[in-house]
């Protein structure tokens, strides 16, 4: 694998204590010498917490990595005075903009930490610590897989863009090298790395984890998503089924559905980014992009609202009380606002940001079953999976009877409804070779046709300026 310099300027002295009190009793990070670090089990565990901490950042899952794929789609519309991410909603962003620069940097900084954990040989676990050591290393592999998947989705065209996925992906970096000037690997090579890392992590992780840490089940669920994007439907079905049949998770219903985005730790959450009052992103939290009490840059589009049946819990427009938030609410001006990430106090911003939920796993399996060929095609199973999600939202919803392309279309619509504002939309558009058509359009561009160079972000100029081996995406 290639080694890297300019992408990974920050070394592993990024430590997080916000996710768990288990890691609080440590030397200050500035006092830890390189030769000492990663010489104990607690070092490995703390470094893994540091990776989770990177995912809390407002440039990653804390805001922009989730926001940008949605503002590029048709499920949100801009406010007149929108000021954050508007360049990407209007398809006018370029390689000098801070969003592609910051997402790229923060994700590669997280990869640097995972590489340190995976490659270190300073610690030999005693038998009693072997499972915990394996868990930490397995988490590092799975987290590296997730981050590479996020990078290749954001900065490269989808797997099916070329027949053999030979188009440009992102640099694969598995070791730190200050002299390295890597070129971009192909999308096929990046997917191979992702799949290998997830499988390694799944094999190593045997301990149970809270929803806000990477776990074996989270890696399986995310790998089902990877295989779906790769159009390897048999493996997508198998991984999704393994998570569903595990029995550790169940779909949230009633008020619990709405509450899961507020406080986290829902039975439906497989992996989520959690915050507390210490590590919250303040006014930069994701919900603040939608709320009138925040920046309020974006509204739910009527295109999306029209897809949701009246009475479906996902179309709730009355804020009942702070402990049971609504998916949407009507503000003082009569506008419908997104309230999926409501926070329980104007100064706390502790919403839980989903990375993957059980509902998506059902939808992944439904789509894979409906799109598979031969013996793997299972339209009855796809209908049953879709019914699970649809009837959870509205118990009286009619049974799914569509078959063929009509069934696939219904599954993709259900993904829009169920996963709205969770950072999926432009990826689903692009991998399904669809156009973005905004009927309720407040942007200066209302139709974006597939294929499109602008469905992905540019490689930031901070990278291309210092590394002549990094090529820019077409159209930028």
C-alpha cells in the first residue's frame, strides 16, 4: 500500500475522553512521548476513542459530511439567506472551498490514528487482555473501512460508474510516511481495502459495545451497505440478514422513533455519533442548519413532504414536548422546519447522529433482494422488508404489492422518507443513475442530470498544490 505525507499532517496525539469515563485517568496528551505511546492496552483503547472523536467533528458527522449530500439532492431547499453549504446546493462549489478541504483533512487525520493502532508492535497483550486488545485493533480496522468508504463516496463516482470500477478513487494510506506523495487508487482498489478492513474487524471484535462505539454488528451492517453500493447483492443480503437475525436491535416505534435522534441509545441504533454537554459542537451542530432557532439555512422540500403519508409518524408537524420531539415542526412564521435533530435545550446540542440504524439494514436487504438476479432475487422478501419499515411509520399503510421496477422504485422512495437528513440522498441518486429534479426549488439550479461531474466533491487544492501525483476530479 502507498504511504502518505501531506494528507496526514496531524499525528496520533488526538485523544478523546468525551465518550467514556473509562479513559479519563491518563497522562495529559502533551506529556506522552512517542516511544511510550501504544505500549499499553489503555493506549490502544484511548486511540480508538480518538478516532470516534474525529467523527464528532463538525466537518465530518457533526455537520458537513451529513449535510452536503442532502443539500445536493431534492429533499431540502435553501432559505433565502442560506450561507452554509449553499455552494454545493447550487452546484457552484470549487476546489478552493473550505468544505471539501476540511472533510478530506479530518477523515485522513482519523485514518492516521487507525493506522497507528493497526501497525504498532510496542505492546504484547497478556492472555487476560487479548480479547480487549483484539477489540481495539478490530475497531481500528472497521473505522478505517468506514472512513475510506465515506471518502470514496464523497470524492469519487460510484462503483458502477465504469464497468470495472477502474475510475479514480482516493489514496489508500496504511502507513505514515513523511516523504510520501501518493496517487489516487482506483475505486475498485479502495473497495477491496474497505471490504478487507471490515472483514478483519468483524473477525477480531468479540466484545459487546454501546451504540456510540464501532462494534462487530456495526461493521456487518456497514458492510451490507458497501456491498449494496458495489451491487454484490448476495453478500449485501447475507450481511443484512446476519445483523437482523442477531436480535440485538429492534425497530423503534411510537414516541421512541422520534426520541432516538435526541438522546441516542435507541434499540434501533447500531452505530451513532453521540455527544454530551462537554463535546457538543455548539451552534455548529447539524440540527442548527435546519432549525429556526439555529442558522436555519435549509427547509424540508415539499417534494419530500408529499412522499410521506398523513398520519405517518415521520410526518409529525406538532412539537409535543421537549422529551418527545417531532420530525418536523411549524415555526412562528408558519414554515415547516426539520426537527430531526432537535436538542433538548438551546445551548446543549447533544443530538445523536446516526451512522447506521436497523431501518437502513432492512432497506439495504429489501433493495438487494429486489435487484438481485437468478436465485438470489426475492421479491416477496423485499416486500416484507419494505412493509416492516412502512408499517412502523403508519400501521394502517397498505401492504406492498409492487414487483419488478415498481418495487425497486418504492424501496428507493422509502429510503428518502426513512433516511432523510441523514446524509444519504446524493449517494443514492448517483449510484442508481438518477437525475436530481427539484420541483420545490429555491436554488438557482433545479435539475441536475446523471451522469454529472458535480455529484461528487473536488479534491481540495490544499492537497493537489503540494502533491503532483494527486489528480483533480473532472469538471473542477
